């Protein structure tokens, strides 16, 4: 079954509004290659400005997080209504930085994910093991817990309603990409688990992205793996030329 490859840039907290706008303009100059999708996720205060740049383009806009309520006493949170106003169609949930630096639990991430679905925003659920967990042979156990708890109570009509990103924590921002074989193994495991959580047809539709030190030199081999449907790129998405070469990777 066809899953459109998604090349996604997570700009984290690296850009000012002016820099984010400039970066979006520089990326939007090049047409998106046919049969591929591109997304960028700026910091929340830059969503409106970047959304305005991307409005006339096929590039999708994503938030880096999302609240499950549209209004109320939720200091510091971002309403799905405001995301929609900015033109965002996706929201990252459960990024490892949220889990590890801000103590977001699977239960909290599940609330965010279900909130996104309620507002017809595609949640991009990030999962991934730490190096200690990998060395303990606990990778699959950790991924299973993050997927089952993150997706608890979710029913889907189609696998296009959500996206998963496998981001091994030890590969994020370290320059240490998981090998293509390591990533493929984790992705195949996740897909079979998604078949169990939903059903096999839906699991075949769900895109599973790889993230962790992806760069122009590693993208082609990553994308050649059967169960890898795209990349969630941090550092290498912050410069237009390197992100554009990732977007234009050669199919092996
Ligand atoms: P890096 O590409 O900088 O390793 O970041 C990956 C990431 O966390 C994307 O969400």
C-alpha cells in the first residue's frame, strides 16, 4: 500500500520569528517533488508568520505540541483553535525532549493526541528508547508501552489520521544515526504492533517516520527501508540547503 513519504523539519526552539519566516521562504522557493510531502514545525510564536508564507504552497505546517482543550485556565499551553487559525494541520506530540526534559508522561501525551484528533489535526506521535534501554534489550518493551499508552482509547477510520515517529533518544542531536537496519527493525516492530492495536489494513496506511541525526548523507539509505515512510529532521532542517537536499533525496 502506498504511503506518501513525509520529510518533516522540527525546528525546536532554534529560530526567531524572523529567522523562521526566512527559512520557510527559502524552503518554499523549490517545488515539492511529486509523490512526496514536506512539513515544517516552527516554535509556536512563529506559526502565524510561517503559516502565512506557506499558505499558497503544498508544504504542511505543524505545531511542536498541542493542548487537548480549546480554551481555559491552561497557562503555557497552546490551543488547537490557535493552531488551526495559523493554518497548522499537524502537531507533534510526545517528542523525547517533552518526555525527558519536561516529564511528559504517556498518559499526558495520550490526552494531547486525542485532543488533536478531536480537532482534526494530525498528531505525530514520537516514541523512542534511550541508550540505557537499548543496552538493556528493552527497546521493544519501551516502544510497545509508548505506543499502547499513547494510543489508548483511540479508534481510527483510516491510518492517515495519525503519524508515528521513531526517534531513538541516543540518536537525537548526537550525530549518531541509527543504522538503516536498526531503524527498519524498530519500524517493522511498530507496524506489527499498530496492526494489533488497530488492524492490519490501518497499520499499512500509517506513516512511520525515522528521526535522529538524519542528514543529506544518510537520508537515501534510511528512506530505502520498507517500513520507513519519512524523516523527522532536527539540526539538518535548520538550513534551507541541507533540508532541501533531504527533501530531494535520491530513491535507491
Ligand atoms: P536531530 O535531527 O537534530 O538529531 O533531531 C531529531 C529530532 O529530534 C527531530 O524531532
